[in-house]
C-alpha cells in the first residue's frame, strides 16, 4: 500500500485475534504500531512475531477516558504523531437479551461504544489540527442485520457505524477519513469462547458456515488488507463507509 512507511498507527485490542493480524499487517507495510490492550503479555506476544518492526504495547482500558488520553500522549512522545487509529477492541457474552441485566449492558456499552468515543476524542482532534489521518473502526455485520443473543453488542456496533459516518462528515474538510470494517463470523479466541467445545459447538459452527457463500468462517488475516488499504494513500477517496467482509454472508 502507498504512503504507510514510517506512519504511526494505534490498534486497540491488538494482542490477539483480528487485532493481532491488523498489527502485523500494518507493521509489514512499514508502520510504527502502538498496541492498546488490557494484556501487556498478549501485546508483547504480538510484537515478538515481527521482531524487525517497531511495535510497542501500552496497557490500556479503552473504557477509561483519562487512561486513553494519557496513552495517546505517550505514543506521540515515543513514536511520533498518530496517522491511523484502528478501533478493534471489543467484548461480548452472547445470551438472550431478557437474560441480561443493566450491569451487563453497561460493560458491553463501555467497551464497544464508549471505548471508541474515548479513542476518537483523544486522537481525532490531533489529526484535524495536522490536516490528515485515518480512522478505521472494526464494527460487525451484527450491526447491519442484527444477531440473536447479541442485542446490546449489535446496538453498540450499529451506533459505531452511525458515529463513524457522522465524524467522517465533520472531519472531511481536515482530510481525516473515517470508515468501518464489518467482519462476519471469524475464527478468533473470542469466537472459540462463545462456541465452547464438543459436538454442540461443531454443530453451531457448521450451521454458520452453511450460511456463508464462500463456505468458511473468516480468519483474522482476511481483514488486514482492507484495513491497510483504508489507512493508506490508496484509500484517500474513501470515507464514511461500512464495508462488509463476511464471505458474502450479508449482502446488504
């Protein structure tokens, strides 16, 4: 991709799963990457996979407004001005909405929606002042079509898509572009935790695969290319979009 050599990128939730693949791809494109993750160990494991690259980990809870602000300042002091913000951190525990409670709602909202507001607030203003930047938010196809047993999560991701479109309009005059990538079902540690083990887990996975035209679940690397594109000069005329990467599962 054009224009990424030496640029600084922040990837939240970069310690595993999709986030790890995004970190490694951006590093391979020449970016200096800052991982924001609850687990320092997981971030360091990601960095160790590309020892020739500049990858640093900050232990950050994205739902903590002040902690996010301090971490962004530290990144810019050590690595330089942030060019790309990739909001990937997320969490859910699928269950029927009527089986949940307000404490659960608050946790899901704090991580999946409020956390993204926090990172935008800390980074987008700096990008606007400098006259350029890229924001890539990892939403979900659950936001586009709804997903049973993930009502609050789907609401957060739907809100993230709407917020992204709004902020894209606000910041376009400053050459700050904002887009969403919407994954479908993906082989990640979080998905493994949701499915569990045993015969029932295999049945659930097979049922999901039957609904995907490409007849396989996504892999973390399936999202790395589109994120690199949106962060690069090659994506300089794309903003305010929600791009589904789901093997054709949801053609909307």
